[in-house]
């Protein structure tokens, strides 16, 4: 299970199924976590998802036990802004 933050500020979580030399990745059972200061974190189901390597800002492994204990509907936060080069 990994979390990917894209250059446009999206947070996508899923099971890493594959990658290549250009850091293109394939995620299965993925969903996007949409942060808001007014509502809790929304999770939008994406399913099987491919992310191009040039759109990836950060990739990290998730601790599934710790992640399961986070109450996302009560969590508030500002959405990430896009990366500016």
C-alpha cells in the first residue's frame, strides 16, 4: 500500500502493482483523498489507476494498521497546491 502525491497536489492511495524505469506506476484498488477545511477527507474510488512518472512528486509506503485507525471523516486540512517549477 502506497501513497502518491502528484505535482498537481492530489493524494492517491493504492496497492502498487508495477512500475518502470520512467517511474510510471500502476495502482490497484486506489482512491483519491480530497482534503478540505470545511468537510472531512473525502475518498473518491478510482480502481485500477496509472500515474505517469513525470506527474509524481512523492511516493511513500503506508502503514496499513496506522492508516486504518485515522478517522478521515473528522480530519480537516488545506488541499495541497500544485508544484510550480
